[in-house]
């Protein structure tokens, strides 16, 4: 139950933050918060990470759906794994859901956190944090990698 609550809060934060950006900024608008390091910049990313696969919304959506379905089908097995694995999967899953909602609704992912190298969103942060937990499990806690 705690996983559902945490996932719901992450998804809510993602949805609300994107709504606020879309409601209060113009596409391409940038607001310096901590110049020259951090800006709010409204971008509609029609591709994947680093701008790969631009305009391939259907392909990216199908890949995301397949990954999400895979996790759902294997959830019982995942529940038997360590907390790092369980949380890594849950946090990444909800991030993927947040970006999939954008692709299906807007035809693009809404990004706005701009560090001048990348522009990303809270769902992206969730995906990265989840994958980091999975890497931690493999690199630090997996006896086969010691």
C-alpha cells in the first residue's frame, strides 16, 4: 500500500508541476532562477532522452506501454526482491507513466527544469532515481558483483 501512496504522490507532483508550467508559461519561455545554473524553461520534447527519436510519439508510447506491462506482469516476482529493487521499479514505473500521459495527451513530453545542458521534468527525475536504486542494488548489494 505504501508503494501506491508514494507512486500517487510522485505522479501528482509531476502532473501539477507540468500543469503549472503550461498554464503560466509560453512554449520556449525561460525564467532564470539561479543564473547561470538553473532556469525554468518550457519545452515540448517530441522525442526521447537527449532528443532522440524526434516525432516518434507512437513508437515511444508503444515502448513505454510494453515496459509498463512487463513490470505489471512481473510485480509478484519483483515484490520478493530487495527494497532497492522494489523502490527502483516503482519510482521508475511512475515516472514512465507521467511521461506516457504527456505523449498520449499532448504528443510531447512537457519539460521545464533546465540546467543548461538538459531540460527535464519530475517524471524524468523519478526514472533516473529509480534506475539509480537498481544500479545500487546490482553494484553494491549483489553478491555476484563483489
